[in-house]
C-alpha cells in the first residue's frame, strides 16, 4: 500500500526531473508512443522507476554521471525489478538528449513482441507438402 510519503516523493521527483527525463516524458506521455501507456516516477517495491509501462512490464531508467559511482546499487535495483517481472532498459541522459529517436526505437523494440525463434508453422490455410 502506498503511503502519503510515497505520493509526496513521487510528486517531488516529477517536479525535480532532469532535462533528459523531461524530454523523454514529452515523447511517452498521453500514449504518444504508439498507444503505450507510461507512468513516471512510479514505485515498484522500494524503488521509484523513472518510467514504466505496466502493461508491457517495461521499466525505462535514465542515468546521469552519478550512476558511474553507484554501479552496485544499480545492479541490485535492476535485479529487483527483474524479479518483479519487469524488463529494464537503461539509457544515459546524454543519449536521450542527443539521440532521442534512437532511444525511442529501442523502447519500441522492447515493447514489440519478438518473432518466435526456431521452426515456423505454416501459415493458416497452407498445407505442408510431404517430401518423397
């Protein structure tokens, strides 16, 4: 259950967003990315995800230079999110600001179901022909 402190922290994080978070949120908000619903600064367990698409189970994290000094914390955080069933994408703030289109393509790729691997079944209505 969320507490009043959680809501206050979510609000504070949204107001103190970085330029990269602001730029990416502009692209994700209001289902702008092919109809996918994203939330920002959403609590998952003890952590607040920068962005999350709950229906796809995707968390998008943006990292600034401070993350160079907290690699172990980020690994622990990512492991927790994965245990909760989320795929986690991480991008550097600079990449979001300079290569926004590439970041959006990477997010869409993660959202789009991947084709099955291995042998494909014949298309509906097609029959396999037996080889002599």
